[in-house]
C-alpha cells in the first residue's frame, strides 16, 4: 500500500484519467509553462498510438493487438473480455472511433502495489493505428517528456472528452525522493514535473504513456502514468513506471499472449 492514500491515478467514479505531469522540486529557474493542468488539446492523428480503456485508464499500442497500461488498472492476469479499448480519435464521442474488446490481461509478475506498475491487455482484433515503441535502455530517461490522456483537467475533476497533451521535464530520483521519500522505488520509477506545479497527469491518466523523441525523431515511450500526490501540486512531481527497466519482461510477456 502506498504511503499516500488514493495517490494512484485511477478513476474515482467511472471517470477517465487526465494527462499532465506532477510537479516536483527542480531548480527554481524551471517555471511551469502555460497552459497548466489539463494541457492543450491534441490534434487528430497527433498521437495515433493512444488508447482509452473502459475501466478509466489510458494506454498505448505496444502492438496493434496489445495495449501497454498500468498494473494497478487491472485485476490480475488471465482471460478478460470486460475491457473496451477506444482508439483512432481524440474525441471520445467521435463515431469514427475504433472500439475493440479485450480477450486477455497480463499483470506484471510480482506486482503488489509498489513498483512494477505495468500490464498488457490483449485485444480481440488488431487496431489499425501506429504503435509506440518502448525504451530498452535509460538513454532517453532525461530531457522533456510529453504526456497525453483523457483524465481530469484538475484535481478531483471529471474525465475529458478530448485528448489533452502537456510537456513535463525529467526529475532526478534524488530530487523526487525529497518529495516522496521511501515511497519512490528508484530503478523502477521515473519522475517528471515542475517545481512550481501547474502541469501534471491526474485521475484517469493512469496507464497512459510518457514519451519523447529518440535520436531519429521517432516517439519512444519512457514511462507509464502511475501515481503522485494530488495533481499538479508544487514540489510533487508525477511518478511513472520506468519502462526501460521492464522492457525485456514486457516483450517476453507480450509473446505469450
């Protein structure tokens, strides 16, 4: 159980998660940009790998038939036909959206609520959209990241109809531990956000990707929205699953689905 009750970025009442990143203690010179929590609306087709999951979480297409999300968004592993994945649109009410049911779920082996916050959702049919490759080393665990999701635009707010995006800077483990202490799992979690707050992921963004450009200019996923203290609070950055740590496990698990 986390030290901060309710800190996981799951939905509270059937609402979905939002996408901006927690604030954390960085240098005082790093001020949060405008706009703040909730970010700006993404353009149609800007992040075609984004997926909205019906339990109130986000995700990204690892393959066209497998969604990478957070372990805390699902309940164990095995056959599961209860989840609907929505993709191909930024407006969840767009009739052009692709909707596919799940067939199986694989939760990270050994997940107990601390670290290891990743899971895979196998879909009944492929979604014809580009996938998001994952980082296999720590080479991209720095700089400025992009987050996106349909979660709340403010702490305690409702889910969003339109996909929102925001940018957040890397926060070192040492700085992040100043905020979260022993609740942070270095090596399994990655932090991002502004010291001043104002831009962050929030309830309903859980499981969504945190990503950046690689050296070739392609998007690469470095994090999975996991938890944080509130949303966009000063000195409390967003905490993300460090994807590169689990890249080989994710690949092996996907091969079994």
